[in-house]
C-alpha cells in the first residue's frame, strides 16, 4: 500500500491517535467504519493473546461491514513501542504481520528491520518524533510517514511550535507528515494541511466518546478541563508528557511543587502512570459532552467542509496577483 492508497481510503485525512488504556476495539472499529483511521497501542492487549484477539475482532468486524454495506472502511493501525523496554515488541510485530495490519506506528525507536518487515507484507510505517534529530533517524530507517508531535499533544509530547516543527522536518524529509498537537476540529484539520501536513492526528477529542475505554470519571474530567489544567511534566513516567493536573495532585498533592524529583509517581505503589494519572492534551478545550464516535466524525466532516468553503470564498475576495 502506498501513502496515496491509504489517503484515498479516508473520508477525512485524520488518524485517531493510539491512546494507552483508552483506545479499544470499539473505538477503532467505529472510526474506520466512519471513514477515518482508528489505531490502538498493541499493549492495550495486556498479553500477546489478548492483542491477537483485538486484531481478530477488528479485522472481522471491518470485513463484515464491507460485505454488508459495500463500503470499504478506512484502514486501521497499531502502535508498537520499539525499544528494549518493550519485551513484546517482536511478538507484537509478528502478529501485525500475521494479520497484515495496514498501518504500524512505531515509537521510541526507528528500526530499519522493523520497517522492512512491515513493508514486506504491504503495510505502512509511521514514526513518532518531537524533534529534527529523531526525524532524521526515522527517515534513514525508511518510514513512510513521520508523526510530528508538537506542543499541546496528549501523552508524550514535544514543546515545539507546529509551524516551525513541520517546516524543519520537511527540510530533511520528503515522506508524509502527520501533525499531532491540540487538533480538535475539522477546521484544525484544514489548518494542519495548510501548514504542510498530509494527515491530522487526533487523540484527546476521542477520549470523551462512548466507545473509548476511559472511565466515565476520566471522560467527565476531560470535559471539565481547560488548557491550564494540562501539565507538561516528567514526574509521572520520567519522560515529559501532558497529564491532567487534578489526577497528578490526587496521587501526590505536593509533587508539582518539588524542585527536585528523584522519585517519580511511576515508582509509587499506590498509583500507576496512565491508569491513575490520566493524560490529555490542550485539545480538551471545546469538549463539552460525551458523544458517539460516529457523531464526532460527522461533526468533523461538516466542520472540514465549511472551513474549505470559507477559504474558497476568501480566495475569491482577494487579489494575490
């Protein structure tokens, strides 16, 4: 599959970002049925067997949808952490090969052998980066796309301005660019394309959907949160990421005031990163209620269309000659 083939199967150039303990089979399936790429971390299957069950469910349901409606669903994807900390990396990669997962998103390591394995069965590989140096390594490994994780993204994110980050990465890479970071509307997707991105990466917006695995308390907190409630910190996992401030303070009221932090929350037996300390990005702004994934995607489509139409009208009113 080529990037053009992949994009042609999407109703919108949008990928639902893989979210640990949030992205389940129902969210992935509904996203794909409604024309955007749904993805999930392989580790959301708590064992290799559980991961394979997820792959079986997704492929079966999407095939059934195609046969029933005659409409081919959007491709789905799996995120694999590719470094020594993930002892399941090779096992999960082989399962992706077995089920011919259309898209594999690699994190924490761009490895040429991994890329070759996915390319051999016809899949695409995107890789997460937060800076140019990481993008250069990803380009050398032969990935098909680079996910530029800019400021304001949920989970492990960078601090770079998206305008500058895309421009810098495009100066050394000719493949597809996927922009992540506070993208929360169809208009934002148009803006991402205008900046030079080929696809938009959306995560936080999909936490507050009926199909996400997030608890109702988590969803309600996302609805209530604003930008100032999102904290960028390495206190939770040892690596900088965006988390909801209230859940950090609930586990350790004083931790954000500490100037030195030899011990992080991840080592606290009374709490677990991601499970008890919840992640979200600046995209929490504008999330007002829990919706079905299909309803959210329909809204995105409408917003995307309206924004494009407005841009056409603006173009008619100005003279750039």
